[in-house]
């Protein structure tokens, strides 16, 4: 019958517990301290370990009578692993003998051997971790694009419990036409193969970006190349193109967490995403999504390690959203690094984390422009953005309410009716000058109904009641709704 741990002698039970402690962590300041506290004073009067080699060279842990370096130890043992002495163990034995009389020199020799092997393993871990970190950083861009209007920042955080190199990446680079491309992704698995695939996919996306005319096509080309060379693997990715002139970004998603946009008022919107991961089907079936970044906003691309650190994705995403709301309220050039710090302030990441942030500086705009994919989920985002613009104008509350309501109705109509079987964009433009606010809402779709635009529901009746002028230009391919408001004079402004 195999003995249980409780049936073992005190010394063997102590050694078994010590092995578990040493295997639990490479933080030897903590684990050796725990071993020392378990040994002194219960089984020895003094304990002292001095590490003289490797990444922990110079570390000392002591207890009891051996807190004093000059104190006498009756057991002196070298810590030897792989024919290399990594330190020494000193023990001051109990004067009256340990309970059961089993804590003899052989017990401490066994303890010394286990400590030595653990320290040697920690050195191997540290060496692998340094190699992994160095390799990962050689596969990531050494610099990010610089632009007067946009600020790029990135953060990479390897898994806290895994020294093996992972497959997370971020990237950003300027295209020949002056736009800026960005990608982020995650290769399934770890190790050198994942790192190699990560480098290959990143370069495939860079190459495709110079030939394809949309992020979705970039992902499709990368998927084709990936399927030819790395069958059996899987990669999730997001690819985006940012136009600095308009602060508009278009992106496509291949099985990856969708981007998140925070507005200057602290509101945060998780953007849409679709598409299959690279490497599991002949086609990714992703589509392009388009949104404008208003002044003071923050766009974040990230890998799932940012939100899955405690295995609760919903709670992790809520923490990320909260952190983004805090981050956008206090603009920071190092937004990605700051965001990672906020998310993991009281937690430890269990998976690799890559984050790429793009922020646009806050500034007073004479005009408002916002282009977005025609989906219902985007309407509240656009409404919050233009409401903030209107609040900065010298117009009264009644006029502001009228514009918010009329523009919101026109935007909702465009989203609902403009694109029947496909999905396109809607553009909103506002300009205020000489007491007159001009608003246009434009789409490029074929409206679902065939009746005249003016007769579509009560929304247009409401617009005419609220606005000074309403004009609807219905073309064979697209509709523009123009609203004009002659604002009432505002006292004191």
C-alpha cells in the first residue's frame, strides 16, 4: 500500500512540500523564504541560502540564528546542479534535535540538491525568456509611423507564466499614397514555429497592402499565401488603413477581436467585425468597415490576451472599456502602454498581449465630418460625435435639439433604406458660418422603396418642421439630404 503524505516522517513530508513549493514559481525570493519559514524554528535553529551564479547571483535568504553572517552553522552544503556550483546552503541544527530525530545531514543534503536543481531550472527559464523576448521584438516593428495629426503607440506583454515565444504581433507602416496601414494578430500556439508564422503573416500583409485596394482583399491574399505554406495552422488578424487627411479608418477582421473606439466624452464603442481566421478555409469572407475618428478620440486594436486574463471574457472586455474611458479622458502619447497598465493594475496576464493604439489630438473644428459603415449599431456613435460638435457652437438649446433630432432621423433613414443587399457608407457633414448651420447626409446606395424620398414615413415631415430648409437629392446611385438651420441669436455670445 502506497503511503500517503500524512503517513510520512516529518523530514520526508517536509521535502515533499518543499518540492511542490519550488515547482510552483520561479520567484525564489518568495519560495525560498517560504521554505525557510517552514524549517525555522520548527526543525532547525538557522537557515541561510546564498546564490552565487546565474540570474539570481547575490541573492540571500536567511532565517533564525543565521540572520547574522558571523553566526555558526554546523552543516555547510554546496548547491550543485549539472556539475556547476550555484550557491551554498548553511543550516544551524536544533540543539535538542528535530521532532522524530529525522532531520539529519542526509535530509539537508536532499534539500540542497532540490534547491540547486530548481535554481538551475530558473536560470534556464531566464535564458529562454530573454531569447524569446529578443526574438519577438525582432519580429515587431522597431518604430511606428509619425504624423502631425495622429499618434501611434504599441505595447507587447509576454505571458507572465510562459517563457516560450508566442505569436502575437502588431504592425503599422506608411503606404505609398500617404495613408497608414496597421495590423494586429495572433498565431495559434507558441514556440518558434508560431513566431516564424507570425513573421511570415506580418510580411504577407505588408506585401498585399501594396497591391490590394481594400483591407478585406489584403486579408484574402494573405489567407491564400498562408494556406499554401502553413496548412494546419490558424491565425486571427485585423488589418486597417487610416487616412490622416480625413481621420477615417477602414478595416477588416479575420476571426480577431474587433477594434474599439473611445470618443473624447468617454463613451466607448466596440466596433463590428466578421470573417474567418486565416488558414481554416479557402476564403476569409471578411468585409470592409469604415469609421471616422473624431478629434480627441482613441482607437485600439488588441489581441485577446488583454481581455482573457481571468478566463472571463465579458468581465475582461468590461475592464478594457473602463480603462479606455479613463485613458481618453487624460490623453497620453503612450496610450497603448498606459492602457495595458490600467487593465493589469491588479491582475497578471496569462497570455501574450499586443496592443496598438491610434489617437487623434483634441482640437476645435470649424466643420464636422464623419463617415461610417451603414449599420444601426453605428448610429449612437455618430450621434454622440456630432452632439459634441454642436455643443461647441454659439447656438441655443432649442436649435441644438432641432439639429440633433433632424440629423438623427436622416441618418437613421439612410442606414435603414440606402443599402438593400449590400453594405456601404454614410457620410455626415456639418458646417456653421454666419449664424447658419448646413448639414448633409449622403449615401451611395439604392433605396429599398421606389416611392419618392419625400414620402418615406414621418421622418421627413419632422425634418421640415425642425429645419429652416430641407432638400432631398435622390440620384440613381445615392441620396443626399441637406438640412439648413438659421440659428436664433444667442444672448451673450
